[in-house]
C-alpha cells in the first residue's frame, strides 16, 4: 500500500512531468524523421546532409548542462517555462524555411539548445524529490509522456504532411507542444525556497561536477550510456529513411515508428518496475543492451515485415529503459541537491554519443547509400556498452 500510496500523495508532479516531457525535446525522437522525406523531395537534400544535423547536438550538450545546474539552483518550473515558450516558436520557424539547408541546421541547433530546458533533466527533478519506494515506476510514468504523444501524433503528422505539406505539419507540431507545455506548467508544483534548491546553490558548480567526475561509478555510467547511444541517429532523424532504404514502404515505416514509440512506453514501465525490485546493474545491463540484438537483426536485411517489427520493438524497449536508468542512477548514486546537475552530465554524455554517431553515418553514406555497415557497428557498440553497467554491482549507501 505504501508503494501505491506515494502516487495518491504526489500525482501532480508525475502528471506535470509527463505532460512536460510529452511537449518537450524528447518528442523530436519520435516525429522528426517524418519530415525528412518531404524536405528531401522539395529541396533535394540528401541523407548525408541530414545526418550532419547531429552536429547540432553539441548545443544540446551545452544546453542540458546549463539547464541541469539551473534546475538545481532555481527549481524546475522557472527553467521549464523558457522551453515551453520558445520550443513551439522554433517548430513554427521550421515552417518558414527556404531551400538553404544552413537555415535548417541553424533552427535545429536552437531547438537542441532551448529544448534542454524541457528535458527529463529538468522535469524529473520534481519526481525523484517526492518518490522513494515507487521511484522507478514514477519515473516510468513521467517519461512515458513523449512516447505516448509520439505514438498518437506520428500517423497524424504523416497524414497532414501528405495532404497539406510539411509546413502545415510543423505548425501542427508547434500547436500541440504549446498546449501540452502549458498544461505541464499549470500542474507543476512549486519547489519553494529553503529546500534542496537553496542547498544546491550553496554547493557550487565546480564542487557539483567534481563530485560526479571523481566517482568510478560515474565513468561506468557515462561510458555505457555513450556506447549504447552511439547509433541513436538512426532511431531519430534517420529512422524512416533507414527503414525505407531497407525496402519498407512509407506507410509501413510510419507505423513502425509508432510501434517504436509504443515499445518505448512498454520499456519505461518494465524497467521502472524492475528498478524498484531488482539489482540496478542487472536491469541496466539488460535494458541498455537489447538494441544490439535489434540492430544486428535489421543489418541482416531480412525478408518480410515481422523481423523489422521484432527489431524495432527491441529498440523501443531499450530506449524506454534508458531514461529510467539514467534518472534512477543520478538519484540513487549521488546527493539529491545535485540531482539535475548529475543527470545533466549523464544526458550530455548521451547527446555526445548522438553527435559522434552522425558524422560517422554521414561518412558511411557518402561512400555507399547502404545503412548496413553502420547497423553492424551499432550492434557491436551497444552490446559493449551494456556490459559496462555490470560494474555497478555495489550500490552506494544512502545519499
């Protein structure tokens, strides 16, 4: 009863975080690739050019580090407000683009930087502060906001883009994110003065980062997250183009993306429940290693749709586990008053992997239009990264 009782007392922060993440930067993982075919057809932009958008993730790295530290110091509400206002405006700006891909790169970079204020680094802070026994499940519920919205919105945006053009699709995306973001701010509880945020301000930025970087566990976490997320470019902006290049039709690819989002939701809850009950290092190793099997299966270029359904499902399950695992480790391995700072550093490592994977994919696509070499390397990288979490066998004492 105490497990579920935490939800009766703290339903607002969980609901607010779910709405906020559903409207936040995490949503781009599920809908961004839907626009790529239409943009490529109208402007002649190639897959290699789109892959270079991952360089904009450098701005996301900087943004998430800043957002995490600001959230610890000033609270989640103040930081999230900036993103709720600015992110929909960025989506609207996409609808005004001409044919210069540098314009696309510039807007994408702003989205990555501004979007950090709407990330899990900010929103999950109010969740971990109020949940203990059911922390894993609470994080799973909050993190399900983006995949739920992505699963619903993906086929809708696909139809809008097909019937009314990609410009209308971006405007629809802006409207949805603005509405959900406002709902999040209404529900988000105030953290108040004199609590953990004031202690974070006294901790100091240098001390906060020094705390995590001196921890051996931190390097296992950062290394594992980096290797497991090196292929993230193909489950984001390049997801639909990759599926189409392997012989999947446009409509089927859109539904596979929805399946991926559903898999993320299932992975969130499965991992959240597991984290509340089983050793964290085992859950992390299994959860983060699953996509390696999916990438290997797709690299075989199997006939029929069912192998792709299985592979995409595995990728989604692991993607769902990732955010739960990162937040759980940040809350359980480090002091609470630097939670967002630490989680921001973990997230920056994840973003760095995406930024590194993009140029690799672009180089390979420049040599050959096939995604298979990158998929093979992805399988190896993810399986190696998953094993690093086994080093976290000893959980630290309460912090």
